[in-house]
């Protein structure tokens, strides 16, 4: 598994994503090139981890859990700048010189 920031040169173009796509939600792309967005992306990553994480990710296949996770993800994504300030952190690209 490889995690790369979306600021990596040519990365989003390589996977046919737009800047708006990656600013709206997190993405995971598997070795076969299948794209996962939002809560589904996080659950896809959990499936690759050890321990109980794959079992946690399996819950996403249940419609009520998927519905709740998708709504929670969307709310957090829409409020992430406000939430980061509340938690006392700044988004990476708000740090001086971080995303040039």
C-alpha cells in the first residue's frame, strides 16, 4: 500500500482526477486501478491493514452502516477547515511553505 499527497506532481492527472475531486474527498486507488472516494476510500484502506481493521471495513458492506458512514464523511469533509481549527490543528497546506 502506498499513500501519496494529492500535491504530488502529475498524480491526479495520472488517475484522471481533477483538483476539485481531490479537494472534495479522499481517494484510494487499488492495484487494478479501481477508484474509491470518501468513506468508501477509507474502508478500502482499512481492508489492507492488519488486525481487526478488515472486519471494521466489512461493516461498510451493510447498507445502514454505509449510509451512516457516507453521511458522516460528507459532513466532516464539508466542515474540515472549521473542525481543524476547533481541534487546534491546521490543514497541511495552510502551513507556510508546505504546498508549493
